[in-house]
C-alpha cells in the first residue's frame, strides 16, 4: 500500500490538468498514489484522466456527478489507502520536493497533525493586489501559535498545500458541507480538537490564478459565508458562556463586526480605537474581539495587550 494518498478533485480543469499531474510525477518521494475525483466535469477532464491513468499506475480515477468539493474530497478519502493524505488542486503545481519535505516533518514530529508550506501565485498578470497581500500574510505564518492566533483572519494554510495525518482527518469527520469555505472550516475543527499545525518555510506550491478559480466563482467563498463561519467559531470557541463582549476597531469594519456579533445574543460594546493608547487599554475588560485588517495594527495591539497580561485566544481574539 502507498504511504501517501494525494486527493485531486477535478471539475473542468482540462487546460491545466497535464501540467498539474506532471508536477506530481516529478516528486522525489515516490511512494504515493493519486486519487482523482472527476466531480461532474463537462470539458473532457474525466476522459483525459482515464487516458493518463493508463500510463500512470499511481493514478486512480473515480467519476461522480457534480456534488461539490467537500463531497469529492470525502469520496477521495474513502478510496485512499495511505497513512498520510495530501491535497493538490488540478490547476496548481507542486514543487518536486514538496512531498519529501512535508513527509519528513511529519515523520520527525509525531505531534504535528497538519503541515502546509509557503506558496507563490502565478501568473502575476492574473494575480490581483488582494491575493498578493493574502499570500504575503499566509507565508509569514510558520508556527502553530501564529496560525492558531490568526485562524479567524483567513485560512492560515492554503488548502492545496496541506499534508495531514489520516487519523486526525478521520477524527474530525473529514470535510463538512456547510455552504461556507470547507478548508477554513476543517482547520477550525482541527484546532478545536487539539491538532498541531506546522508549515514548511520553503515555497513548495504554486497556486494558479485564473478567472475560473473557485475562490472567485463558488458561492461558498463569498464574504458573507466567511462571516457566518467565523461567527460560529466565535460562539463555540471564544465567546462560549460570555454575556457581553467588547469589539474594537475603526470605521465600517467595526460597525459591521458589532452588528454581526450582536446576532449571537450578547451585549456588545463597540470601541473606536485605532491604536492601543494607555487610557484605552486601562478601560478594557475581556473578552475582546479586535477587528483590524492591517497585520501591523494587529502586531501593535497583540504586543500591548500581552504586556498588560491579557492572553490571546482567551481574553482577546482577532477577527476580520
């Protein structure tokens, strides 16, 4: 049996499929299988997968009706035979040493459940300012603690970069279809269950940008669905048992956050505060939800609150 199973969901990815699979064939770690799920493709991707499988014994292809990414991934997991599970998207590229380096980390650190890597976006002509900003943020989060503290900012591990211990994935029930981002939902549930995260400092994954990206077109990645997911995480993990909360931020983001958190049935006080001045800090009481888009603003507030004895994820949390 292969040590590693690579889950490759495919939906109308024909223009990029050959290059994506070629990047897997070049891996320096060879003990893996590719479990490709053709999720109702209509562009010939399914037929191309069948053709490629005839020349690649490690490629196993399964065809389904269009059911969506979480169900495709869960089907792939049910067919997988490996102890480790890696993700790879059908339009992206993995560096040839990706599996080798991630597997090495999981083998050497038995306490780690999930390992990602730094990534790059390509081609740059199709990568907007917002995605470049997101990639820079993602690539700075290299430790478990950094990822845990910023999990309600956005997904701290890009889904396609992830390699996981199968036991942990099965412990939390795989991927859930909730109509919101399935990757962030999975990371939150794994953090809640006590899983440890890591990220390789090397750039081992290339995320292709194009007009058909699911992040641009799939309703589960719309802003409101992120908000719904983050509100549930706040309710279950941070504000559980609380009757009141303070929300700090500036401008419209503060107003929106206050209105959203009020739907949880708490008494909410909003505080307009751009910088952590001493008089503001002296007047605060936990729990506090801080809404700052700027990483630099979060660093300032994190430092100031920690210096007065507040504990992140217990007394305060950052959300966007």
